C-alpha cells in the first residue's frame, strides 16, 4: 500500500518570526519513504533541520512579515496491516528498564501523575500487569471522555480531561498514558498522520495523537480515542507529551490563516484484461 501524506499551513506574521516546525515523517519510517515530504515555503526562505533530544526531525525557519505558506507532500509505503496486537506482552519491572525509558514513567507538563496516582491504582491495581492492563486503561479512557472537536483546548491536561470528561485525540492519549505511568508502565506521546483507511470517513483531516507503551522491551501503539487497531498510521514525532511534539513553535505574534492535512491511500488505476 502507498499513502500520500502532506500539509499546507498559512501563517500571517506582522514581523519577521522565527519558527520551529515538527512536520517531517519520523526517521523510523525512513525506508518506507517513496517520495520525501520535503518542506517548501512561499515566499522562499532558508530552511535548516536538526534532531531534538527525542530523535525527532525539526525544521527551523524565519517567516518574513506578511503571509507565508508552508507545505509538503510525500508518499510513504505501508504494510496495509493494522496496528500490532500482542496480548501476551509483559510489563518490564522498573528496575530492569533501560535508562532512556525511565523518563516516560515521570510526570510532565500535560501528564500529572501525582494527581492521578491514587485513581489509577484504585481502578487498575487489581489487574494483571502487561498488555491487558494497558488495554483496560484505553477502554476506560475511551468510555470516560466524550470526543468534541469544538471543545478542543491547548491547555487541557490529563487531570483536566479526567475531570471534564471531554476532549480530542491528544486528551485521550494524555489521560491514558498518564494512567499507564502511574501503574509503572512507561508511555510516550505520539503525533502523526492517521487517515480513514479501512474505516468510515469521520470528519476533516488533522494530525492525530496516540501513545506508545513499553512492554517486553518494545514500544507498542495504543489509541484510546479510536480504541481499535488501525491501518496506515504514520509517525511524525514522539515525546513525553504534546509539549515535546508541537507542529510549530512560533517566537512572535502570528495568525494561523489556513490549516490543511491529507493522508490518502493511492489506489492504482491499472486494470487487467484477460487474454483472448
């Protein structure tokens, strides 16, 4: 399967504005890239790239005064298989976790483990550690939060989502991964492309948020918003929470005038004809 991904962002800046953008397909999918999603800008400005402390690909530009269009289109090869399900995956004891994984047990900006620790142990402390516990957390979050795009709020934390019981995909992910951390399961936030391949069309396209849990020495994908294995998930970035993986950090006043995202399966137009 081949998937066309891309975006078009238009900003209006009253003055030259430095920006850090996190929009490139993650390096873990490097061998799947058929057409690179190279960023272009109109007007043309110098573009510099670097990797952050989590290994994400970041882009630096200085947007001139006025409007700037930032866009890219790429094609990524995908297996066409749904997210991996490993019901026998076991939880790794904290003392045996690699040092670089330990940070994903700690509280962070949107993931207040201190506020949710008692709740997590009350709800899930009786369960067998491992995959089943993570799935139970996802089931709880999926039932607990009502999805409402109109009520999206960039300041909503896991604690807020638990109490307000409403949110968007990032809120589902923040609450679920925080509950996992409370249960000593390392969990990290993910952002990327997730289209409607294999499911009914469910609204305008946007970048999607989910999380990964560390079990049996591997990172596994969990998606409490959809709560079913999906096809065509393409990672852009991972971090402790959404603070680490924003699509843009802008260092000056600006208005996001237009925002478009696409991720579409490329369907071959070739047909076969039987020999006469």
